[in-house]
C-alpha cells in the first residue's frame, strides 16, 4: 500500500515516527466483542410474581418460571464500528479571537487547532488559507493535507488533537507567541469505503508554538512544534 507523502510527512513531524503496520487487519480486530457469559447459578430462584422486562424489550411474568430457570445471560448488542463522524460544521471563531490582545491571540490559536481537528475529518478548503502568512511552512502543510483529504476522500475518524493547555506571551517585533499543548490521540485515516489507509498512534503530549501578528485579523507568521512535551500551565 502506497502511503500519502503529505499525510506521512505531517504525522512524522508531529512525533509519529512509525505508523502502525497492518492497520486494516488490526482495525478489524478492535471491534468490541461480548464478554463470555457467566455460568448460570445452580441455586433455585424463587418466584416473585413480578413482571420483568427482557433484554429484547418483551415482558414476562416471573411467576410462570420454574424454580430451576437460569438467568438470561444474552450479551448486549456490540457497539457500532467506527465510521466517518457526523458533520456539525467547522468550529465558530469566538469573538475574542478577533481581538488584538494576548487573550485574543490565545483564543485564535485554540480555534485553529480545533479547526484542524474538524478539517482532518471533514476536508474543506478556504478556511485556513486566509490566516496563513507567506512564510508559514507548517500552515501550508496543514492546507495541503486538507486539500489532499478533499481530493482523495481519506479522512480522520476522530480528533487528532486533545488540547491540554495554552499560554500567550509577547513575541518579537510586536508579535504574540502562543503555545498550545495537546495529546495526540490514536486516530485512523480511512478512505471513502471505510478502509484504513493510515493509523496514527497515541503519542501523548505534543504541541504547537504560534508566532502571530495582527493586521485586521490574526496572521500566522510561523508554527513550530513543541517537542519538549511539557504541558502549559
């Protein structure tokens, strides 16, 4: 199977130095299976005369049961297998994220990471582009990955980033530096048929360091990777 160069490159610099092998087979093994039913008790069960409901929704009178009847150990229905998530639309940018302040810069960076989560699952162009500075290479990688997902139909089955903290500080030359830390969650990327094309392992604490400049709206000058894995307090 030929891996997508854009996806593989982005996930590698995020910390996924080795993608899971045999992901399609493993995905099939991860579906929930019912546990082994417990052994039926040999003790007699007294009749109560009460009406009880069976797992399939029907009802029966326990008074009609014999004293040596075994309990119903039918397993619960298995959970539905993972599939493409529902589309509730991209995250709305909060009003504070449009303000020229450290609080505004922090809110903007948080919105950006949450929007990445959405766009990896529901690729849509024209959202990230307006905030990417001309020299922001990481911004362009994000844009390329979203465009690739839209073209190929390969999308994430869940959120890749679970945000754990953020902090804004004055940058150089009037810019604002924002660090957003997150846990990189184990996530599958699937094609239109639901087959797993890439599997991203859980990498724990990672993050982005944004260098932002405000001109009518926030512009991302650069995004660096927070490689020290230290959470932001």
